[in-house]
C-alpha cells in the first residue's frame, strides 16, 4: 500500500492570464512505513504537492493514488471519505486553525465528523492526547490560553484522532524555539517508529537529513534530486545551484575532509558525527601529528 503520484501537474488559475505551473509531471511513491522528506526552495511546490494527497487540490493532469485507488477517479466516489481519512495533513502553523471552545472539542472535531459514537470519539481524544504528551488537565481549557507549542500539539492530536495511516507535515517545526523544535521532531520520529508513514516538508536540511530515510528535492515544480540523504547530500553542487545547502554537520565533515582529515562525510546524527571526529582525533594523536 502506498501514496502515489503519476505524472501529476498542477496549474494555478488555469485559463487566466496569471496561469502558472506549480507542479510539472511529478512521479512519486511514498511507501508504507517510510519517512520521506520533501525539501525545496520557497515556491518550489512543496505545499501544493502534499495537498494533492488528501484531495484538497486536484491535479490539472495525472493521477493521485491512495492505497491503489485514484482519489479523483470514478472508483473513489463511494470511498472518498474513507480514503481521505487515511491521509492526515498537518498544515504549516496548524495552531491558527484551532477554533473550538475547549481542547477536547477541538481534537474531537475530526472523529466526530466521521460519525463515530460518543464513546469512540472520547477514546480517540484520550489516546491522541497521550500520544502528543498533552496533560489530561488541559482537556477543558480553551486552546487559545495555551502556549504555541501546546497549540501545535493539539492541532496535530486532532489529525491523529482520525487515525490516519499516512501523516503529512508541512514545516512542523517552523517558528518553534530550539527546545520545542527538538521535542517536536523527536515526536515525529516516535510516531514513525510506532508505524505511521511520515512525509515531512522542511526548509531545514539538518532536520530532513536527520530524520528522513529518503529525500525528494523539488525545484520549480519538478523533482530535481531523489534518494537517501547520503545520495542527495553527495551532490552539494546541484543543491547550491538551486539555492539549497547541505546540512551543517555535512559541511563541517566536508571541510575537515578537504583539510586532509580521514572522516566520513555521510553522517547526519550529531552523536555519529561526534564519534567520527573523536575517532579521527585519537588516530591523529596516536600518529603524533597533532591536530
Ligand atoms: N493559491 C494559489 N494561487 C496561485 N498561485 C499559487 C497559489 N498557491 C501557491 N501558488 C504558487 O505556486 C508555486 C508553488 O507554491 P507552494 O506554496 O506550493 O510552494 P512551497 O514550496 O510550499 O513554498 P514555501 O516554502 O514558501 O512554503 C509558487 O510559485 C506560488 O506562488
Ligand atoms: Mg509551503
């Protein structure tokens, strides 16, 4: 089972003088269980792309296939709700979309619309709050009285309460302080470990490199690069051509390598990089060459 795009193009304001291609002939597969990162310069089409997966946007041409069914085709007609439910999309700054009086009501909004019983809705609210590490005490509070990070958790809890199989996040860590960022990204990784398929859009190459198993880099609506972080970041020239850099840790390792240090340049986790540098330092000391 997977999310799939077959030759998808999207034209905004088709037929008008302002007609513009936001996506061009995209072919992409998101396999069940994977963590896919989508990167690209501002305006490259990332948000347009992900909004096709839950049918919010329709392709101007091509097909979007969820678990084998073209979601814009005739065969999806009776199953559209069920198919869309599989795909949870968290928009950039989702906290601005909270609108109910209490936290509990906000999280319950989606599952209630699915026509579930009250007890099932309650159960889902409790589970989603636990997943997002939201204290039970917050249930009756107004979402507007909470911190930015808490609001974002509530918005995501609302999406998870629909029990999607695929979770798509548009810049989930944007605007959070470093600690909030780290907590959030760890949470995303944890949800992935628990079995969710995750697609994360991010400007931060560091975040993407650390968490994604596979990357897609968009440029002007087309896929420019695709592969594992190792494969993509081994092409810093192409990335810089389209205004993107490599992760900070990669550029540190590349610089050391250029200076003659015998270090790997394909590590992305801070702990791995630290270990690699310490190993090389120890080797240099043993050789008596100094650092
Ligand atoms: N509603 C719209 N009407 C017309 N053009 C749009 C609309 N939304 C986006 N676009 C245009 O489509 C292109 C892709 O936009 P999109 O928002 O998908 O990019 P993005 O990669 O998500 O950018 P960012 O990193 O800034 O979020 C841009 O040129 C943008 O101006
Ligand atoms: Mg965007």
